[in-house]
C-alpha cells in the first residue's frame, strides 16, 4: 500500500524516532509499504518519519544498473558503528523535499548494524551511493534533513519553496 510522504517543513520530520522494541507483523507490513512507496516515488531510500511514523525504520535500494537485480533492504534500529575519515560528496535529494538537490559531504564508507525483517542482527560495510543513502536515512531517524548540512540562507530558501509547494498542493486538493 502506498503511503503519503510528508513534505518539509513538518514537525514530525524533526523529531527523534523511537527505537523498535517489538518487531511485529504490523511493522513488517509498514516496511513493505515503505518499499512500495519508495519505488513508486521513485527514490532509493525512505525513513519511517517521512510517512509520519516515529519509529527507527528505514528502507533502501541503491541498485540502479539496468538488468541488475534489486536489493531492497529494511533496517530496524540501524546505527553507524564505524565510519571512514575519507569523505565523498554526492548530490542528494529527498522525497520529503521534492525536486531540490544539493551537494553533501559525508564519510565515504560506513559500517552499519541493524535488525532485519526476521529480527536477526546484521552488520555490513557500505560504500559509494549506498553509504550516502544509509547515512541520509539514518539522519531522518535523528530528525535531521540533508538541507541541515547547507548554509542557513540556502536552507531558508529551500524551506520557503517547500512551504509554497505545500500551499499549491493543498489548493489543488481543495
């Protein structure tokens, strides 16, 4: 089931998400809905706060090559346990900040620990686009958006654009 994606500014996007303490079938269904919503958007990552759910849950799939099998991941309580000193710069976008892109510098490599859909603990080192995406999504769980890495003036400009976009969308629905 497709879920509506919150658009910045929304106070729910700035809150610290709650840890997942009980991996219920309902939460597994939410993860499935989030993957469907992410692919439909289309995007490569989505965090539970973006659909209005304050839980530490993210989904991602950074496979972009034609003909390569998708690799959907659902991560409960993901945390970066190690990151490289080396950094990389990617032009990031966000489903909660549509059609806005900006370069963000992050660690080039991160090791992440999370619980999967079966409740098993996983650990993996991510590089390249995967590293950027997983850090971007974990930021959402901490109430941080990619525009928070930008200079204040640029951030304010983007926020004003999003307020205008939300007004236009509200008018279209009326």
